[in-house]
């Protein structure tokens, strides 16, 4: 028996997931409204992924009513659409600390809840996880494995590979739910997106289902020969009135498209899928931003990822200029002068600063979907053909394409420019989004130059230098605000040439990127303790400045400072170089430890790892035994 329950009280209940089955239609409707209200209120204060979660309220409720997330496995891809899942599993009252230091994560988190199985914040992985979990089950294990994958994530190559294997392995109890809202950050691109869109809007769909049902019921099944004849007739009839979907061709059971906001239809479909003894793909159509008019009306990205905003209007509480904007304007200015310059992005045109160029030359900004590997090799081919591609991808996402950087770009010595936004500690998105590995994985690539500019003007100059180079170049910069966008034109940096910021006799600080300003503050503090400190802006991590050995020989201590892991990073490169000169004993490395970092304020995380001015000063005094 169902009963009406107060939705507000339910959100306060840590056992809400177990009690969902007792809610009647009115209670579920009230719960959905309450969830949307709380989502908007919470995200307006902390920022976060708003519209993806507004769109999956009914879908998430239906999943939790159809499956036991404490027993069955529900995997969210991408995990930023799991806020409602968190609310339904006892964390609704923690949303005041969403993405804040010490608060709950903006992605599924294994340390937060047993209901969060996979910390899935890089796209296109859920079906692989699901198939692996299914293949690891014992024969008597009756648990279901559900992969909820967005149509944007479905553009990624891993998803295709996993679907192909799933169709071959056919383990029972695997259900792939495609959350199709037509968008990732921006509208979803590619052939499969068009295929899903065609299914989504086909007015023949419901009448076709009824027609097929009536026709198939009238075909007799008598004897082996009749069986085969009937099977062929059925297949032919289906192709006439309902052409095969991509999933049918693979050999996967397909259901849909269905209304992702119709709870009864969702639950009925999930119940039917559970009775099928092989994998099932369920195509669910949802409205991104549903229930919040400013998100629905936003043409750019439906308020996909937002900072703090005014609930009444959806407008940000504060606007600021970021390094991303500096890069975008500088690239657009260069593109005006150089028609061979093109930009490549992986479903993140606005997020990577390419809006300015896209608005002026849309044909020169190529969005490949969430396919970083393809983006890099595509750029290699473009470079071979005479274009000058700039691949703009977040640091954490570019690491997915390391093989392509090495073998498709570097091996062929192609002049591809990689622009890595969100390098170092990014803040609220946490462990999966910190760009703290790029110096390590890029340093090992033969022939590549790596720039870590310390200012907006230096970023512009590094971009000019990169597009003058005839070899691969990577430029990294942090998620940080700037005062102004420096006007051009800009003189290119000299590749491999560092900048001496201040001179000292005792200690030499070699800092990269955002750590240069911190190093200068530390130097001032150390001067007060009687330590003479020199500071160098090591704006090229590779190649190193030819003056390094001379500078090191003139100082008692050489300290490198970076917002990258110390394993294989900038400091390791300095240590390797000075070993040949017998100066390695003077080197000390300050950077991020060999561990994943939590979400929270970037300055706080850096300070917790000894990378603020005071901590750096104390470390150096310790190195000097003072």
C-alpha cells in the first residue's frame, strides 16, 4: 500500500531511499518539486552543476524505486548528474557545503556513501565499469548493474568500445540508461547524436509500436520451417515500419525513447528490463534545466555549471575575468591575422575560452564531442595538412590522450599547440579535476616544449611563441581570475628562456606558473630572517634555461616550487639536469605530494600542502638548518 508523505520531511530522512516505495503519485510529485527547490537554493550559494541535475529528478527517483542502490550497482556517467542520487541517499541536508572544503563532493564519492560506487567524473566510462562488475559476479549473484550515461558521454570512444563488448558478452542484469537531453556542456555533436535525435522526434514511434504488436501477434509459429519463416517476416516488417537502431544492429535489446519525466512509464520500463535475461539499453529523453526557467532559457549551456547566482534571474552574483578569457581573446586576435589557425575542443567550446573565436569563425572551431583521443590525432592530421591547430582541453582531461600526444603528434613532430586550462589545483571539483599531473606526463614526451606562464601577458606571449614554433608546444594555466585582459599585439616569448625576478646570494627559488608570485612573497619573508633569496620565473618547464647550472652554482640552495606532483614534475627535471654538473645535492623540491587532493578552496589546499608563502619560507629555513 502506498501512502501520502510530506516531501520536506522525506528529504530530512537518511533512510529516504528505502522508503521511496511507500510514496504514492502525489507524494512523488511533491518530492520531485522539493528536490528541485532545494537544488536551486543550494547551488545558487555554492555553485555547481545545476541543469544536469534538474533534468534527472524523475529519472533518479524511478531508478531508486526500481533498484536497491545499497545492493544493486548504479553508475553515473558523468557523475555531475548525481546530486539527486545524493539527496535520495541521506545527504540532502549536507548540500549547504556542496563542493566546499570539508563538505560533500560534486561527484559520487566512495568516502561519502556506500551508494557511490564509482567516482565517475571523466566521461564515457560507465558501461565499461558495468560490464566489468557483471563479469565479476558469481553465478548466484542476482544484483543488477545500471549504467546511467548522458548522450554527451555516449560520444566518447570508450562507450562505443564497451557497447561492442557488451553485445558480445551479453551478461544478464546489465541495464544501460541513456539520459538524452541533447547536450553535454553545449548541444551534443556527432552521428549518434543525430541518430538519437531522429528517434526522439519521430511522430511514428508510438503508432509503429502498436502496428508491430498487432502484426506480430497474427503470425503463426508452427514447426521449425515456419519458425524461421515467421522470424524473417517479423524482422522484415520491423524494418519497414521501425528501422533498426544503432543498438539493435549491435545486437542489444533497445527500449525507447521514453519520457524521462513520466515516473510511471520509467518504472514500468525498468521493471520490464529486469525480466530480460540479457543486457538492455533504455533510451530516456529528459529536459536539461527542467523546472527552472532561467536554465531552460539559457541558449549557451542551459546553466550547466555555475558559480553562485541570483535565484530570481539565474544571473551570476559576481562576474570576473579569468585566464580562460585571456587565452580566448588572444587566440581570436591571432586567428584574425592567421587564417590557418584552427581550434579543437572536446565538447567544451565556451568552457575552454573558444566562444570569441567560434562566434567570428564558427567553421574554424571544431567540437569533436567528449573524445579527447580523437581530438589530438585529428589535430595531428590537420597539422600534417598545413593547418595550425590549437587543442584546448582541461589539464585533467588531456591526460586521457597521452598515447596520442606521444605517438600521433610528437613522433611525427607536428606543430600542434595544446592549451591546458585548469592546471594545478582547481578547487571545488576535487580529485578528478585537479590538473596536478600534466607537468609529469608531458615532460616525458620527446620534442615537446612546455610553458607555464605566470601572468596574463605571459600567457599571450607564450601562445604567440607556440604558434611560431614548428614543433609541439603545451601551455598550462590555472583556474584563476585576472585583473584585465592585456591588449595586443604581444611579442613572442623566447622558448626556453626564463625570467630573473630578483637576485639573492643564499637561496635560488625556481617557480612555475601561479607559484611565482608565492615564491616572491616567500623571498620577502626570508629576507626578514636574514636570508638572501633570488627568484626566477621558470616559465618554460621544458626545455630548461641554459643558465640553470650557472645560477645553481652561485647559490647554497636551489628550491623548485610547482603546483604539480613532485613525481616527475618540474623539480625532477631540474634535479636531473643539475646531476650532470654535480649540483644535485643543492636541490630541494616543493610541490604536491604523491596523493589525490580533496575539493575545496585552491589556496587552502595549496597551504595544506606547504605551498603558501609562510610554509615555503619555513621549509627553506629548515633546509638551511636555521
